[in-house]
């Protein structure tokens, strides 16, 4: 998590009863939606409210008023079924939606009737936080909003972490994997970190560009965290839109047969 400014304005003046979490990665990822409280339903919890998006636990604001929620959260995370799925399937995306991670359990609880009374403030993507999760993170629209405004307070590096990524030669990986790694190489987290490279006191090789294409994108954008990945964000958004349209047309054709 990279903090770009004083975080206190986001939390000043909040009543102790207010619980703060962040909006999950990207509206284009269907797993980020919670439907009619589907995570609560899958945990056999009665639904007390429906949220427009699942919650992310990257940034939380908790007070003593939330001890019962924290206790219940801990209990479900220690449950036999949850622990079984963590051991059984290392790929989080292949676990049931309500068992993928701790934040899915938190979403289930905060939508349940037991905790629906807790006031909830959600930090918004791009406005308050960048949820950079590879191809799912930081869309064209979010980048443009940040260019026109003050930018987010938090930059969250999710998914493939640039400091532990396996940077393979472009000749040894396919085109899809290459584009994914280039996108990680122009991560806003990495570029925001570069100005503190001398102060980190650790291995900082991950901060430099690992591919010629990403080096070009960085140079053209003058190392700007928003602009460097913008061309690829546009390409990915268009590709996702085409895929959605194709899937919709395919479903319509099936419906007419």
C-alpha cells in the first residue's frame, strides 16, 4: 500500500460507529459484484442489505464499536470449511466466491442482518484509492479522473507484486503473458515508488523497467504513474468491451433458437 498524502481527511469527523473499507478492484470484474448479497447467502446468513460492490480489506477503519464484528469475522476465518478451501485450492480465483479470501467473508458479514446496522463508508476506486490488480485494475476512466483531480490517497498493489514478480525474458513467454508483465512494469505503485528509490534501503531492481516496451511507455509518460499505463488500459478496456458484446450477441442467438 502506497500512501500519497495525509490520510486523516478521509476519516476525520466520522462517528465511532462508522466502519470504513474500500471498494473492490474493478467494476469490469464480475466477481466484484455481490448480487443480492450472494456471499452472505452462501454462508447461510440472512441478507440485511445489498452493497453495489464487494469490499476490499486493503484499508480498514475499525473502532471498539466493531469488536463483535471482528470477533465474528475471526471465527468464520477459522472455520473448518474456510480453512479447507485455503489449503485445497491455492489459486484464489478457483475457490467459491464466498471463500476466496478474508474480504469476501467481511462482505458477507456486513451484508448480513446481524451487522447490517453498522454504518459503512466505502473508499472509492480512483477517487480515494487505486486498486491495481493487473489487467483488472485501474481502467481508462479511473486514470482520466485522476488526471483531472488531486489523485488518490492510496495506491494498492494487488495480484502480481512487482517486487516479487518473475521477470522472464520476452523471448521465453507468450504474447499474453508478456503484455500482462509489461502492464505490471508500468504499475502506478512502482512508478510512485521510484522517487523514493534511494531511501528504501533494500533491493530496488524491481522499480526499473524490465522490458523495452515498458521502458518506452515510461519514457513517453515521463514516469507519470497515471499516464505510463494509459495506452495499455485503453487497449484492455476496448478488448473487454468487444468480449462483452460478443458474449451478449452469442447469448441472444442461443435465445432465439
